[in-house]
C-alpha cells in the first residue's frame, strides 16, 4: 500500500519529467515518443539502443539528457580497432621516485561515467562489444582480477545505423537482450524539419538547466519498483511475451508463420518494470494495460527473431508486435477467464 512519502515521490518524479522534457525541447525538435521511451528506460535503470539513420540528433539527444539530469557524460566512438581496455581502462606501471618501487595502478577508462554514449556500437568487433556486457549487467568491470564498481546511476545508451552494414559487426543476441529498450528514431515531420533548419542555421546558444542530480535520481528510481501491479496487468504482460514463442499452444498463426525465436523471460520483466516507470513518470502509483501496450514495441522488437517467410512477406518485428497487441484482449479483474490466452499450460 502506498504511503504519503511514496505519493510525494511520484509527484516529484512527474514534475521532474515535465521539466526534463521542457529542457530537451530547447535543443531537440520533435521526437517526443523517443524522449519518453528513453526516460522511461533510464528511470527503470535500464539501457537503451537507439537505431536511426544519421542526422536524427541521437547523439545530441543523449548528451542533452545527461546535461538535464546533471550526470557525468562519457562518449565512446566505436571503431574497428577499438580494444576492450580502451573502454574499461588498463593497468599501468607506476614508479615511486623515493623508493624506486614499481607497482601497477589502474587507470579508469571512459566506461566510468553515469551516461555512456556507445556511438555506432556495431562498428567494433564482438570482443570489444563484450567488454560492455559485465558493465551493463553487473555495474562493474574486472581488470587484472580486480573488480572496479561503476558510478551510480549507470546507463548505457548505444546508437546504431540501420542502413550501412559494410564493416559492421551485428550485436549478438545475448548483448541485445541486455538492452531494456530498442528505440526506433524516425525522420522528423516537415514542420519539425523546418524548425530544425531554422534553429541550427542561426546563431543561437541554448543553456540547459540541470533538473536532477545523481543522488536524487537514485532515490527517485527506487520508487519505481515499489509501484504495485494488479494480477490482470501482470498476466497481460506475460501473455504478450509468451505468445511470441511459436512453441506455445495458443500462439497465433502469424507468430508461427513469421517468428523463428520469441522473446525470453527478460521481456516479461521489462514489460512490467517499464510500465511501472511510465506510470510513475505520468504521475500515477498504479500500472494499467495501456502502460504495457505503450512500451511493448521497444521491449519486444529486438527480442524477436523473424524467419525467411517474414522477409519474403515484408513483415518486420513492429508489424508482428502490432498484430500481437491486437490479438491479446485487454483484461480486467472481472473479465471471464475463457477469453484469456492460456499461456500457463506449459508452466
């Protein structure tokens, strides 16, 4: 049951969300959906993969979010010759001039920050990409047998170009699964692009006012996990995730036709956790199925492996998700159980 302190924290987070989006609007034109998904993932303590063609302000957006949240920003430009130690840091020999004794000293790499921009993450080989795995999952790096904790809060926000595939290394499924959201950054509208041209070709300097500091963010994000979820909402999230698996008896025909591998258990977890974060940012201390539906695309689109039939038919992951959301009925506490897809048969 919520307390007065919980409700006050929700109010503060909702107010902070409004202020942050207002600060971002000074720099980033449009992209409201992208900004919402980015902030939902961050306040759920998740990582994001932003995919879009060059020139859509992905890097600018991430840098501005870091400035608006008063977080330490670190940019890593991924290239084919980047080594793991270039990210995590390395040990160097240091000599004590008074005694002549030599010891190893760890020099921290750019991963030691609050907001890490992994720019064009698919341009570096898997060995270097794997250097992020421990950091993303454990919030630490291990060098020379020593563990080095990363500063909190810690977010990896990676970018990727979807059209240029020469000289790139596709992210392995295990690494993709560590990203809470796969955010699609689309082209701006005509009016938005006109405003972009007018602003970026004029001598205008915008100052971003920090809204929250690291300690405040860490305190406010703890409220997200305290948000209760009704059973019918949790079952709805579970149905969306489990029905992406063609092995499920009640999986729809379009899933069996187009999906090779469905979403794993992290999808169910992130659907509920992301819905909690979205609810709190919108000023609510409860989760609805609308929250689940809103974040279903960024949670599921990189967790579906489609087959040749989907390629031949021009069906992408977003289309499968759209059909799935339309297929699974929205339930409430009084809905008859016979209308709920039985995703628990094989449990």
